[in-house]
C-alpha cells in the first residue's frame, strides 16, 4: 500500500459509523425532549453546533475527547453565566443521575456511554443573530455558533473535497500527540491556509505540517510539532528512494492504524 492510499483509507475511517450516528441522534432527541419538559418557556431554543455539524468530528476510538456541542438558549437575561450553568447542572442531575456529570467551565459535561455532550448556556442577542455565551463564570462573550460552517464548506468545495478529511486526519494526530492545539482553533487555522501545489490527500495533510511553526510557549508542544515534521521528511526521503513500504511504515508514526 502506498502512503497516499493509506492516508485515504484512514481519512475514510475517521468518520462516525452509522451506529454511532444513530446513537447520537437518539440521545439528542431524548435530550431535546427532556430540556423542553424541564425548562419549559425558560428556554427559547436549543441546538447542536460545532464539529458534529461540520462533519469534522472524530469517532471516540480516535479521539477520547470527541463530543457534541449543544447550546441551550435561556429566555431570561440579567444573571451571571454561573447561574445558568447551575441550572443545567440541576437538569443533568435530574435526568442523567447515573451518568458522569461535571462542570468544565463554562459548560456542563454530560458523559454518556457512547458520546459526551458539552451543554453550553447562552442568551440571544436582541439586535443580531449572534448569542452570548459564557466567558468564564462571570462574564459573557458574543458568538455565532455556526458561522464557521459555511466558511469550511466553501473551502472544502474549492479544494476538491479534501479539506474536511485533512482536518480529521490532523485532529487525529493532534489527539494522539496530547492535544497540541485547541481543536476548534486548529480547524480554523487549517481552513485559513493556502494549498497551491496540493492535489491529493497526502499533499494536503503534509502541507498542514509544513506550515506549522514550532513557536508554542510550552516546549512539549514544539517537540510534538518538530517530531511530526521529522516523520514527514523521512516519508518523503523513502519515497524518493523508491521505498514505498518503508515510507508507509514511517507515516504510521504520524497517523497510526
């Protein structure tokens, strides 16, 4: 198998299975019903956002921190974020008492058997389509939770449909490397890059690492980045020397089986 074929196969595997999708959809349907029942008119809307809506979420087998971001928009403003976080905690305790529940500021993390939910409290912005979400436990910040989706879709279409699978592979490396980068920020950075000479999955993934700079504050992050660059340099060397099997073995150090 060539390096290109191997990476194409891994990219194809880095998607949620039909079983995972069904379980998630069932859990979301149950969550939605329970939120409506518990909060009534106190909540105006609630919806999924984040990587699961962009097609860049990884299976739990590839990223143990993989989760579903779920926004809960409250109707009554005027309180600190912690007030709404506490409400979500009481909701989770009422309906998911047997599950692992914790506050991971500024969200409530609900750990189910097959997936993890990040419940994010929010308030609607009166004058725009944006929302206010917690910036810590005492302040708010504005966001449009799905504004990046359209940008990613357009970029993916202009790059032969190879941006989303490239993001999934890069996020897999990121998870295995100990989360060198914030997942969302990493996705946005990848979309912002240019890929002039890339034409296949290998080119796009390698271009991501070519563009990374080891200038992080934490030394261990720089070590992970430099290690990835060294692996890719070796892969290219083995391919130039017509050693495809050795090259494939080397790239598996970057993207494991």
